[in-house]
């Protein structure tokens, strides 16, 4: 199998958290799988949340609630993706932006003007990997390689256009079975058996060579991010994800792949986990 790889970035991004909508709209700290599938759906021309209302209306008269997904999610939910943060330690700077919505019907206040405050991510960047193991993944690979899209891809909101560059297709290679791994992508918290920070330096020296121990920088970024959407309500279902600058012990059923980067002087190997 093959792996499609590319850099996804932009000047700003906004992946709205639905929990708060009074004083300010807040964003998730990184792109999540549902938003990423939305970008892929835009590239391939699939409909989204707006169009699903036309599908739901005929069902409202029925007493039984039936499952309904947006077209992009129905088609792409089985894609295997890996997200590698490119901002330092996975931490993307955020800033509150205030602007006016003066369309006239945005607010009941005099003049119809609504002051909107949103928290934006500044200069976000990720390396995205997609496992080419199905027809939809093949369609996506062809569209991105040929730099074709039906709708413009954006980072959470159409104010924030997405840049897709450094596109490549590599062979999918399983990493050697080891007791500890240094993972360069986000990991589901459930997939980790033991975080690196609970291992003493003495234990690390027994399990790893000296040069690998030196690679173990002590940081962990962790956040609850949307992983799927509910088939009846289309609300986010969250899972905790971590990005760790050290070695972790994974559960037995977790497959680790590796990709190689050649910066001109040396090869850099990155270990990734698809989900």
C-alpha cells in the first residue's frame, strides 16, 4: 500500500468548539479528523452540513429517528489518516479576533450589527498522511497530486484558505516491532500503554541505545479532539489525543508505520500511527 503525504498550513485557522457561544467562539488547538475529512470532501466535491438539511426535512414527519451523515463524512469516514504537528511541541499560538457582522439580520440590536469575537490559530502547519487502502483514498490521491479541487479547501472557516504543498506518495512500511517507540504523529490516548514520562532514565538506558535516549525531550501535548460524529445528531464524539516528544509503550494491536524525509544531508525517519 501507499501513503499520501503533504503539508497542510495557512495564515490562520478556526476549528470551532461547540460548547461556548456567548462571549467568544473558541477553537480546538489543532486540526482534528472530522475537519480534515471536511477538507477532503471539499476537494472531491462532496456535500456537507448545509446540504444535509434537505435530507432531514422529509424525515421530520416520521416518528422514528433515522441516522444521517453529511455526504463527505458518509464517504470518507473510513479513511486512515495521521496528523503530524509541525508547530513546536504541537502548540499553535492563538489570538482573539474581533470583527463586525453587519448584514442587518445578525443581531436584534439597533442597526443589526453584531460584534463577533473568535479565537484563531496563528500560522498553523501539519504534515498529513493518508493510507491509500480504498477507492476514496485513491480518488483523493489523484485529486491532490493533480492539484485539482471542486471547492476551495479551508481551515475550519472560509476566511482561512488552506495551503497544500510538498505532495508525495511513498510506500507504506511497517516499523520494526519494538518495546518503545518515538511517535511523531498524534496518538489516541487509549493506544498508549505507558507514557514516556513514567519511565526513569535508568529504565530508558536499559531499553534504548544512548543516541536514542538523547532524543527523548520531555514534553507532552494532550487535548480532547473530535474523532467521529454521532450518526443521529451529527454532534462531535471526542477522544483524547497526545503528541509526545519522547518514547512511549504502545498496546499490542497498534500498528506503527514509518516514513523517511531526505533533507539533502541525512535521512530523517518519522514514526506515525493511522486512525
